[in-house]
């Protein structure tokens, strides 16, 4: 579930799996990785409106940064 600044919540299919896959691939939280997340989400039958792509990128970058941090915390 993604939460946007206006408190809108959007359910996305396969997000946790995508984040885990990218982390296992050693991908860093950056613009390139966010583009890959968007591509994989769309391949997973998630519709991302063109008008909302910028907002999605921002939220997904934060989500992936948080995911990476949580994985690093588990390792310590």
C-alpha cells in the first residue's frame, strides 16, 4: 500500500516482491531503480496514470529507501 502526501492510499500488486528482488540484485535507491520499480509494477498489472508518475516516483523512492534501511537493520 502506497500512501501519498494527501493521505490517498493506493494498493499495488507485487510491490514487496519487487523491492526484495531489487535489493537482492544490489540496486541502490536512485532514479534508475525507481524507473525499474515503475516498469515492474506496470508489468504486474498495476495501472499508473501518466499524470501521477512523478508523484509515484517520489513515493517509490522513499519506499525503497525505507526498505533498504530496514534490511540493513535486520543484518546488524
